[in-house]
């Protein structure tokens, strides 16, 4: 069974982030529609802005950067008291790794208030073998923290989705889903994703249902315990299955 979700704290606010190489900022001056652009920081930490050219912003947070840019426009004689807005559109200097059972594992840049679903979308989603329970691994001064998160809960509860923000250096790991196996007189014998609380009847339905020769009353489950012992027993349709169970539907009596 997956571990219960660990309560998580929101990530740091953008104002607390220091700008770095490759970060993309949004720049504008209130009341000046022509003074609006997006730009990225160079390896030297500078950014090219209208009229004033290169300004060094590396190592500053957005609030500090706004003051530096405003002062540059004032000193250049372009504006008396400009209200400069700087937002971080993409944290290319701050990345998150998405690993495991996703379609495109790799490292991705943080954007403002990036969520787990945002990063899974960057990785083109969970693949067919992947679990809906993902783990966020975060390293802090106090050690490593792990948060187990049910993606279905995030989709169904927008408030919970917004309450957990990813931080730079986080690892989003998608394990393979737990499975069960169904064979015998079913239409689609195969292995399938296990879901907690699934019954024998639901498992048979995932296998396409019983064939004309099969019997719902002649079902066996083979289960292996933690110590390696295997037990086979006759199952009722309402019985709850477990991960790695092997379900076998027998022929009916004629």
C-alpha cells in the first residue's frame, strides 16, 4: 500500500529567489505600454532592457532588481519616478528533476509557483506503467524529506494542488504502479494496475469479463506473503485483492 500523504508546506515565494543565469524575467513600467518586454539573464548576470541597455541583476531578488532598474532609468534621465515591475517568468537557473515512469524524464526549469502537476506535464505525463502516487524528494539543512502525493487528489482538489509548491533541487519520482495479474477464462488476460480497495469482481472487469466458458463462481487467487509463502484460495467476487495477486478464472461446469 502507498504511504499516506505527508503534509507539505508551500514553496518559497518568488520574492525570495535570487536571479541567476538563464532566468527569464518579465519587465514593465506602469503607464508606459512601450516599456514592456521579456528578457533572460546572461552568464554574467546581466539583462538587456529598453533605453538603458545592460543592467546587472544576478543575485538579486525581484524587489531588489526593481529598485536597481528604476534607479538606472532615473540616473539616465529617462523617467523621474518610474514604477518598475519585474516578475520571474522562468527559473532556468533553478531546476527540478522528474524521474521514473514518465514519458520524458529529465531536468526542467522552475516557473512561478510550479506544482507537481506542472512538472508532470513538462515531462509529458505519467506513462502506462506509472503509479498515480508520486514522491517528491526534497533536501534541506535538516536532512532529506519525502512527500507521497496522490495525483488524483491534486486533480480533484484544486486547493491542495496550489498548497504544495516545488522548490529548486526537488526530485519528482514516479514509481511503477503496483500490479495484479488475471488469467484463465477472461477476455483480456494480462497484468493490470492495482488500486487500493479493488475487489475480485472489479479485477475481472478490468480483464474484460468472464468468457462464455468461464464461471464467476470458480475463481482462485494465488497470493505470496512477505516471507515468500504462496497460498491459493477460492475467492468470492466481493473479496478485496492485494498487489501482485494472481487471479485465475476457471471453466464453468457443463
